[in-house]
C-alpha cells in the first residue's frame, strides 16, 4: 500500500534552478472581463492566438526550461519527451477541435502536425520508474483523431490510421500486468509494468483509443478493452467515485478517494466505462457527476495553480482541474442531444472565467508545458460547447 503522500515524495524533486511560484505565474493575472461579456468565439480566438504566438520553431509547444523549487519527477530523456509530446498533442488537438479557421491558426496546425507525426512513433519508456509515455500515446491518439476529422485527403488519412494503430500497440505493450495503465513503478521494474495502475490514466488511454478507432473505423483489441474496463470497475466505489489507484481500493474513504477527491477523475472514468459499454454508467450517473462538478467546483479550484501536488483540501492536485472539465465535455456529449445545451452553456461560461489575460489557460506549473496542455484542453472544451 502506498498512500498518496508517500507517492508525492517520490514524484517531486528539488532543483538548483529555482523559480518561486509567484514567478511561474508572472503575467498571468486572470482575465477581468466578466464571462457574460466574452463570447465563446472571442475566448477561442484569444486562446488560439496564444498558442500561435508561443509555438516553438519546430512546431511543438512547451519545454523543460522553466523550473521551480519542487518539480514533478521526470527522468531524462523519456520523462520530458513524454511531457513535451503529450502537451504538444493537446495543443494541436485544441486548435483543431476549436474550429478556428484563421490563416495563422491553420499554419500553426500544419507545423504542429509535421512535428507530431515525426516524434509520435518514437515515444517509449526507458526508465521503468516512470511510464509517462502513456500520456503521449493517449493524447497523440486524440490529436490523430482530430487530424483525421480535419483533413479529407485519403493519403493523409491513411497515415493517421497507420500512426494511430502504432500508438494502440504501444499502449498494449505498456499495459500493467494487472490491467489498465499507470505512470509510476517504484518496485517491480518488470518488462511489462507492474507498478500502480490508476483509474484516471486507464480512462485517459481508453478514451484516446476509442476516439481514434471510432473516428477512423478500425477495431480495438477486445481482450485489452475488457481488461481496461475491469481495471476501472475494480477502482470504483458504490457512489461512482473512483479511487486514485489499484492499491487505494483498500482505503476508499481517505479524502483523495471520496467524491470531493475524485471530482476530477470521475468524469473521465465514467466516460471511459460508458464508452466500453458499461450499462451501469447511466445518464443519471453522468448527470449526477456533472451536477457535482459545478456545485462543488471549489474542491477542484482550491487546488488550481498550487505548486505542490495534492496539497489542497481532499488531496486534490492542480493538474486535475482542466483535465476533469475536458472529460466532462465527453460526458455531456454522451447524454441525449436534447439535454446537452444547458450543460454546454455552464461549462463554457466556467472555462471563460478561467482564461488568463494573455489568452492561455493553466492549472499547475509543470515546467513550461502547462500553458500548452491547459490551453489545448480548454480550446477543445469550447469547441464542443459551441
């Protein structure tokens, strides 16, 4: 059993190049304009402008150059390669899903696509303690699905399908021996991970694969999907909270595993279970957790921008904020179409209030990747809320 506080000690490490938390957020004062005065289109344009302006010359987004006193454990080279690829894939995904057709945005998409297609097949885990490559495979699949929907050229689409199948195969390779996926293994270091499969990492991988397979029309390995669903159900409690990891199922009532602590995870896990055909995730379950997300949003918001993971009440980490809302958008789209409108309005209005004056969105200072993944998440959300 590894309580989350013990995991936190291993997740973070000091650096000699320190940046104070206040400096990380420099120039990021929250937008002062009331949400009611900002349209979805205006927010999208401002967010897309931020990504266009801050795209790296090679077409990617973000870097490892910004640090603070306490940093997420990221072994070289694969830890940062995974963060870089996943964040860039989310930025590209957001630009595609938001529907911005301005020339500068389309040029950024073209550059981002070229970079992603060149690096995505190379993603792997070298250090067995951190399989962060799971995030690169999962969000790479989301970006490939978006590219497939964006382009109608048969040759391009054939390449997206080829690359998507490579990413599915890589996820199968790094599936935990107990089923599902995690991102840390501090003990076994086996050829196939035997560490800490988590509910939300499993959901992320499942939904990435399902998006690509459904969009591109190919089949996913049935046994792999069956084990994935079993792994998530094993980590689910009676109220459809999801414990943090497989080991945490023995302590379902510690704060991180209760509804408040699960608020950022339950949206993704419910959507993933529903996508795999779990009939217990009814419309009522989705609606209950969407209602909780908005009524109890303060639980997630208290963790937003805190520099230490899981230090907020209910052991919430900042990086679950936009993650949870991104998957809430998936849950909304699983509801009957007649019921989606009010939830889309609430979600878009909330996201607009979190936009920074520079156009970005971010929730946790992760080296210099957080602007890319945060803005990518929310652009995709707003695209679905139109």
